[in-house]
């Protein structure tokens, strides 16, 4: 089945170019040109991934991302202006899975989108791998997390971080190691990306994020699950 992608940008020539290139690779592409239209489309349609520009009319990309995260874990890749580091950090804060800076190479865009969709696609296995730790239950194949019986809505990267840590209890990973293992060796971001995601993960799974039960910090070294 063709992957369904939503491309959101108010520059119609950019949207047209991305759409043409993705369709050449067999993807089904829908477009939106402002934040409100994008938000409504994501509410009405199930997409495999969303490519979302930061600077949009009506609602900014940050606002769209923040509101989407209230009801969906669809992977979101944000388009940011070249050199705008704060945009990248804010995008991750609001729940984006990745970001690409403008001007971009369309081949890089396609490679990033495909990599994220591969990681987040449901796996077809006869048995579902379930991990239980305390009152946390991790469904690895269904990519679902439950704490005290309540499902927690994690982004793709938050889930991958938690899965890596929970599968290797008490093993301390440096921020650099986590960046390489979860985001890949060619990821252009830095270790602040890891800190942002760990903080967001704790806010979702920990009763008291400042005194975590699950994801701990080894000061000066990195993070571990216990």
C-alpha cells in the first residue's frame, strides 16, 4: 500500500516540487498551505508522515505540531530556515520527530522520510513482543506504551529511545551514543536533541519527572533505565 504523506508549506512551488518527487517514488501526497488547513487534514485523515514548514499563515508549524500531539503520534518532520537553531529545538520541544533545513536537497528529504516511515511502520509478526517493568508495559511490535494501564502517546523517537533503554536495563548510554543509535550516524543535529526528547519522555511516563522512576540520569555520563 502506498505511503500517505501530507506536505505543508505556504510556498506553492516548493509544495509542487516535493509532491512531484514523492509521487515519483510511489507515495500518495496531499497538500496544505496554512496551519489551520493542515491541522484539519491531520484530524480527518490518517497519514504515514507529515512534512511541516515552521513559517505558516494562521497557525505556525509549532502550533500545529503542538496541537497534533494532543491526539496523534503521526511522525512529523519540520522544515526550518537555514541556521535557525532555535526553530529546531522548539520543533523538537513541541513533538517533532526530525527537522530539515531550507534550502534542502530533495533526495535528502526523501531519504529522511523513508527512514522514519520504515522505523515507525507496524511490524507483521505472529507474536507481539511485550516487555513489562513495574507498572509499565511496552508493546514493541505495536509500538504502544502503557503506564498503570493507561496508554501513553509517544512520538516515534520517544518510543525508540524508551525501547532501547528498557531493552538494556541499567546500561548507561551517553548522549552521543543515543544520538547515533536512535537518530543515525548521518543525523546533522547535536546532543541537545537527546536532552529534549528525554525530558519530553519523562513528562509523559513519569509521575514526577524531577524524580524519575524509570529513565534516570548518570550525571556527567548519560541516561539509563532502571
